[in-house]
C-alpha cells in the first residue's frame, strides 16, 4: 500500500506568496484609482512572487490581451483609451524591467 505524504508548502514560501498577492492587489487598485500609485505595489509583488510565477504570468497575458482588444475596438474612444494605456504599459515596462532584474540579483 502506497502512502503518499502530503507536504504543506514551506511557511516562508506561503507568507511570501500571500504578501506577493496582497501587494499585487494593491498595485492593481493603484493602477485603477488615481489616489494610490500602482507601480510600487506591482514592483514589490513581482519581487515577492518572482517573474516566473504562473499566476503572475497568466495575469500579465490577460492584461496584454485586454490592451490589444481595446486598441482594436470599433469604438473610437475605446481605441484612444487602448492606445494611451498601451503607451503607459510600454513606458512602465521600460522603466521597471532593468530595476526588477537588478533587484532580483540583489535580493534573491
């Protein structure tokens, strides 16, 4: 009889993922609300979760597909919003990517 032992995730990993998703939520809220800046929350979330986290990667793909849908919308106002958001995304990515790579080497 094979008994497989169900191991729970390491407590530090669980805390790190929980904090990562908390900061991801704060970053998304900050991106939508003008009161809170979104990029610090996203930056910390990416550092805590890691750029290779499957959930984070899936969320990134959904966001990029949503931007593409907005850019190719039939409604002119939505196309303008999609282009503006895409420009914001590209600008933020250009700024954040080198900093994330440096921080991952430094902290992880």
